[in-house]
């Protein structure tokens, strides 16, 4: 029986990983009880770092279970309270709605998206131009949509590409049932091409992720924390853009230049050429799809295209909460394409709901950070600085904290404190505007360093496509490194000299 329980704990995770999680769970209460007056602070920091470890090991075990155990322990040890967790979850309810409905809505636009991006992938022969477009297009879309929504689109497309080639490489036809996670049936002749294709998809997805950062920082709808900053500053869409532009536009140019450079130089895992064999398979699939495309198939693509246009307009003019617009997409894209069976609707939610549960677990850690005042020393120190460097300090401090926690949470803390200082007369209106921009850009740009720094990148890490293309936490950090350095430094320069 003991052996059975040991095997059941965290399922197929490696034995060393299971022992590590058990060691974490045993260590934390000891630190709390033996640490005296600093015990709670040290234990809270340990649980934060341990949670980040579970994210880093996402390919060994989905972070929901080990992270959930750590979060439960934080509550049981009194480092946070269920009411505090509920309040943070309630504050982030628009993000939860976005994950539940928007990601599922994108699923019902899959045929149209795969059709469009297949044309792009097959018609653009230059690796450099393809990388440029996969960075530029998500950047433009993220300025009007939500970064997570945009990356969900790219993930859906990448998943479609991968499944098409993997099925052929396994010796099956396009209509055969197939498990894309198993390479057992992939022939030896296809293995090197499959590895190269994985590298291509990793590069394109990371370029797209960087693109969502470049565009998402520019407008109130680009990232969830942007809405918060805009509300506190009283800026509408155009005012927000004009205020952020002195920092966001130079960073945008540097980001695109970084994309082109690392792709051309083949640094940090980029620059892999799409194998001819893979291109031929995708072209054959595209031709087969065209040959067998019926009027019904064309009608489905047209409906999905119209729905996508409605989505863009609704998000651009912020007609409703992003999640509710996602629900609108589900209704339109299913009602007019004949998707009415419950099991077909349910499949669309499979990708989003585990990540939604993980996000709520993450809010337990965020609540712990708030209740134990882990970041307050940094916030207080930054507020007491003076002169031109204050904005730069806020930019760097908010970026660093966002990279290890949650950018929405960090933005909430910083903008609330700065708004309070402005209302008390400690800082002037122009200084408040500068600090608001510094906080917005800080929580958007340097946080690209880690997947947990950006909800969109965390979604990519925990998506179904990540293990298929071997995109681990460490590899994401490595591939994001050139963007982290160039974007952070160019943003800092802009905050110092242009803001």
C-alpha cells in the first residue's frame, strides 16, 4: 500500500522531483517556527522561490499540483488567508474570464487561422522575413487585442502545423487518429527534420511572444495592468499611447532589430531553417485541403473571418471586458458553423481550464506576498528617491519584481502607492505621469525575462505545444535573454532621457 501511494503521488514525475517537493513541504514549517520574528518573511520568500521552481520544472510535472500543495501550505501556515486569496482572485477576475472564454473562442477560429498562417509560412521563403513577420504581426495585434489572446492564436496555429507534419512523419494519413506527443512511429529519416521543425516553431513562438511584449505595452488593452494604470492616471486610449510612446516606440524599434539580428546570426537557438521535407508535407497538406475544400468548409472560414473582425473591433474599442468578448466569439463562431454538440464545445476548454486553475493557485502566492509585505521595502525605497533617477528606479524595480512574481500585482502595488503620494502632495502631476509610465513599461518590458513574468509566456510554457516542441522553462529564459537585455536597456535609456 505504501508503494502504491508513493507511485500515485505526483504521478509520473521523476522520483527526485517528488522528494524535492516533499522536502519543500517539510522545510517551510520548520523555517516558520524556528525563524523567530523573521520566520514568516523567510518562509514566504522560500515558498515564492519554490513555486517558481515548479514553474521551471513544468515539463517534469504540470505546476498545478506541486504549486497547489505549496499554496495550500502557505494558507495552513497562516502566511496568507483564504479571504485575501479571494480578494486577489476577484481583482483578477477579468483575466480569469479572458482565460476561460477567449482562449476557447480562439479554438473555434482554428480553421481560418491555420489557413492564413499556412499561406504565410509557405509563401515566405526567407527565414529572416518569416521571423520578422512573426514578431511584427503579433506586436501590431497585441496593441489592439490582449497579448495572451494574440499568443493563444499563434499557439493554435503552431499546434496545427506540428500535428500535420508529425502525423505524416509517423506514416499516417491526415484522417487517421494520432497522438502527436509520442515519437515511437516517427521514421529515422524524419527524425532530424522533426527536430529542426521543432526548433523553427520554438523560434517563431518566442519571436511572437516578444512581439506581444512590444505591442502590448503601448495601449490600455495590451496588458491587464495597462488598464489599471490608465484608470489611475485618467488616460483614455490616445492619451495612454501618447504618454507611453517616448519609451514604447524606441523599445519597439530595438525589439524588431533584435529579432532580425539573432535570427540572422543564429544565436540563442534561433535561425533554424525550415527543412524542405517539412515544407513539402505542409504544401501537400495545403493542396489536399484546397482540393477537398467544400462550400461548407469555405463558409466556415468566412464565418470565422467575420467573427475575428468583430473580435478586433470589439477589443480595439473596449466594448466589453475581454472575457465577455471571448464568450461572444464562442457564440458567433459556433452558432453559424454548426458546432452545437456539448462534447465538441467542451474540447475547446481543455487547454484553458488547467491554466486557469494554475493562475488561481498563483494568486495564493500573490496574496502571500501582499500579506507578508515582501515587496514593501523596495516600493518604499523607490518612493523616497528624488530627481530624474526616480522614474528609472521605478522602471527597474517594477521590472525585477514582475519577473519573479506577477506584473499585474506589482503594477497594482506601485501605482496605488504613487497615486497616494500624488494625492498627498508629495509628488507633482507631471512627476506622477512619469512614474505611471515607468511603472507601466517596467511591468511590461523587463518581465519578458521569465515565463512567470508575463501571463502570455506562462500560458505558452504550460500549453500543449510546449512539450511537443521541447520548449522548457530554462530554454524560454535562454531564448528570451537577448530580448531581455536589449529591451530592458533601451527602455531604461528612454525613461532617463526621453520621458
